[in-house]
C-alpha cells in the first residue's frame, strides 16, 4: 500500500515538474501541496513505523529500497528533462540531486508532523527551488573555497 501510494505521488510530482504550461512558482506549489498533503498525518506516521519495521526485516528492507530507488530514478529523469528544457547544463548529477530532494522531503514531512507551524507548504516549495536552481546554475563551475 505504501509503495503504491509513494509511486503515485512520485508520478504526480514528475508530471508537475515536466508540465511546461505551468509557471515555475505554481509548479513548485503544486508539487509541495501534493507531497505535503495536510490530510495524510496518519499516513506519514504509519510510513515511519513501516520504515522502522522494514529496516529490521531484510526482505522488506530490500523491497522498500527497490521502491525508493525507482521513485528516485523517476525524479532524476524528470529533473534532467526539466534542465534540458530550461537550457541548463547536462553535467549535473541528477541522481544525487534527486536523492537530496527525497531526503529533504522526508525530513520536512517529519518536522511538519512535529512542528506544523515551522514547515509550511511554501517552505518545501522554496527548499526545492533553492536546491534545483542552485544545482543547475552552478553545475560545471569550479567550487569556491
């Protein structure tokens, strides 16, 4: 059930990323609203409990890891398509960027459930923008010291 729900949400987020008819700000808001659904507090807690259970059981852990990998791969491909569409460098490590975005999302969901006023939908949209735009603008440039 959780794998299916996560796959559906990732698919919807990927569609939102790739939709050229929607402005950047509206796109980020749509993705944030989709991923940080106000009505899923119980689901978020159950997913955390399932994660703990899966980490203790190798078969479930492997299934969970496979699903996370598929979702991350879909997100990575969508980010690469977005970058191509916006004439951004193709030297970006999109798999790494997708991993960071997934980690930020998971952390923000946990914080939102603990401190609802600290993690607004707008915060997730802004964090995503900072990461995506920062990564795509600095790709291929030397690191500053």
